[in-house]
């Protein structure tokens, strides 16, 4: 077994405290010291993966390079730590129980009565250990985040596995970082610690003593409060940190480093490492703080009520802004709001760019079609992602080619003009989970296209999550009418990217480029889209300054 250290991250009081961001930020601090880091997210739900869950319940489904449909926190890990994760980096209750039941059916337990302890907990521990050797590499530190909060019945087997895991490792190999909430009572002007005391008491009752406390609050803790928490929670005062709200999530690693979180992790784990080098990260944060203006972008989607449903797209747009030294202000517009509205054009007016992201089902599709039409006709920079490509193609077929009943078989199974159709290998599939075209696939770029110009290479490897594609039967007439198939699969059977000849910047992808964007290294398509939007805004403001006021009014 390699000499890998482990950091388990748990949470108390309530969900949404930011365990994923805290885990990722600690990973960045350790990586900045020359250490190799890997991260694992444990999700206590019984679903095998996040692939069949509604974005309104769970946020976006994040896709890894090997095609795993996972929790959105893996996106935070990849973006902040700047690593590539795999299916091994997400464990669910469904996966664990399915594996144990399969083993029982095969006779692997030799007639034993299969129980939560030791069989379920052993399976969990084995999966944690499996991260210690991926692709022949042994990380120095593995960070494991446990979803939910202490006290949730769903989390108990995982917390018990963590307790056993720590007991089985040599002293100093494993530590626990616990996030809690410190509420501010405005009527008395006080920060209250009782919730944290109870959360730690619950954790200790399970058999886990926290080594570090990250106390989420709107205000910093003073020394007296830290002393009180230290006394009641049995945690040294120099291991208690204020996890105060920040303006931008990418500020968190620097805030943690300034408070001494990185130093304490190194000390508690007995790590031998370099001094932290966060120069690149500081340059990126400096670019955020010193942007030269605000760019208004409209994201037209069916899940727009919950921004987490498009979190990777929103972050990739922000990355494009960082690369162009501009703050990107995204309005998420519910696509259904455009449908049946005589003033739908007014809703989209005043934006410097339009994004139509992915999704499933026919709800809100008419609104997405209108957004594509508006961007095409008004020459506004446009970026379509997955379903965004399919909708843009249908809109072009209807309004440019004149095929009024052009459609996708996802929305009309008996369409006479299925511009978008199921991939051949998808037509006999009935099981929904993990059966789409998932993960990395190559795309060949057309020389001279905007896509080729943006990437600067002849082929790219991007992450996919879809069942349908552009119907090759209609490709010749689409191309003749001015649509460029600027990216195709190596065998030329699948359209991966489209763009328009007579448009300043109208690009759509069948894949999800947002999954590979990083704050200090924006994805080429998002970087170029934001640059085109910035140029568009400049041109419009020079001709008609009132447009800028319209965008500001919408905020």
C-alpha cells in the first residue's frame, strides 16, 4: 500500500455549506506545494449515479473524461485543483450496495450473512483505497468529501467506514476536516456557536474527532469565540478557521492560505513538501479584481430557475471573462418565458452574447428556437452547447431552408423531417442510466473555420453526453445554405460542431466544452465567444450608447 495521506471532509448543521469548494481549495493548496492530489466525492443517495436525476434536484450532471455521470462537485475539484478525475472519484450508496449484492449472488462471501458491518463498510473502504493507484500513480494526498450532513441516516455507513479507515491507518495518515455553520443573530449582533457544538458532538458520538474546523459564517470569528469552540469541541484553537463568505469562489484558496489552513494540513499530516507557489493563481485572481468592464450575456435554458443546473457553463463563461479582462454578468432566462410572448425580442435585446445550453425533453424548446433565431438574425455572438447545437440546426432548417416541419425525434418521434435523430447505436437501448454517448471523443476541425481558429489545432478531444445527432441526410442542403460543419468525428459520420458563414460568431458544439475549462486557462471556445461578445458590445455602444443602458436596466 503506497504511503498516501487522507483528508476526510464532513459537514454539520445543514447542506450547502460549501464542502466541495472547501475540499477543492485545500486540494489546490496542497498541489501548490508540489504534492500530487486526488479527490473523491461520496454521495449517500441510492441512485447509481447522477445521470438520471433532475437538475432541479441535484444541479448539473458533471461528466468525467471516462464518461462517468457524477456530482457537480467534481467540476469544482477539476476546475480548482486542475486535475482530471475518473469514475472512481464518485461513490454512491447505489454503487456500493449493487456491488455487494452482486458479490453475494456470485458466492463471494462464502455463505456469510451479508451485513452493513463489515460488508458494506469494507466495500466503501476498498473504493477509497482504489484511488491510491490510478494509472500507475500514487497520490501524496487523497481528499474524500462525504455528502450530506452528520446525522443523516443515509450517511451513517460512510461515516462508520471512515471511522474504521482512520483506526486502521498509522497515526498521522488520516485527518478529519469538519465544516459547520456559525449563524449571526442580527437582533443581538452575535455569532452563535451552539450549532457547531452540537454538530461536533454528533460527529464524536459516531467515533470521529475533527482535527480542523472550518466555520462558515458571514463574519470572522474573534479569538474569544475560537476559544469557546475549542473548549467545547476538543479542537486546538489554531485548527479553528473562519470560513467567511467571499465575493468570488476563486478567492477561497488564497483566503485559506492566508489564514494558515495549508500550513496546518501539512503539519497534521506530517508532509514533506515545497513552499507554496500560488503565483499563477494570484495572477488569475488579480485579473478578476481588475476587470475592465461588464459584459451582459443571456443564457436561455429550461432549468434557469436553478443556476447550479448550468454551473459548469456559468464558470466557463466567467473563465472566458478572466481571459479577456472583463466581468461576465449572466442572466439565466427561462426559455418558456419567450414562448407565446409578443415581446420576446425585447427580452433578448441589450445582451452582447447568447448561450443556449444542453438539456433533455421538449419543454421550453420553442423558446430556445427563438433565442437561436434572434442571435442568427441580429448577428449577436452565439454559443450552442449539445442540445443548443441541435436546436440551432432545427431553427436553421425551418427558417432558412424553409422546411417548416423540421424537428428532432426527441420532440416528435414520427417527424417527417428529422433533422436531428437518434444515433444508430442508441435506437435499441431501453435502459436510461449510463447508456448515452459519454466521455471523451475526438473531433476533427475544418481548416479556416472559426472553431479551428479558436482551438489553433486540427483535432480536439472533448466530453460528450447525448443520444441524438445531426441527421446526415440533411447535411448537404444545410451546408449549401451556409451552415458549416466545422467539426466532425474522425470517420466523418457525426457532426460535432456547426457555425454560420454569414455571421460574426455563431458556433455550436455537440459536446460539452465547459467541462474542460479552467479559471486560469479558459476553454478556447468560451475565451473566443467572450472576445466576440466584447467586440460586439463595443461596436453597438459606438453606434447606439442607449443599448448599454438597456442591458443595465435588465440587471
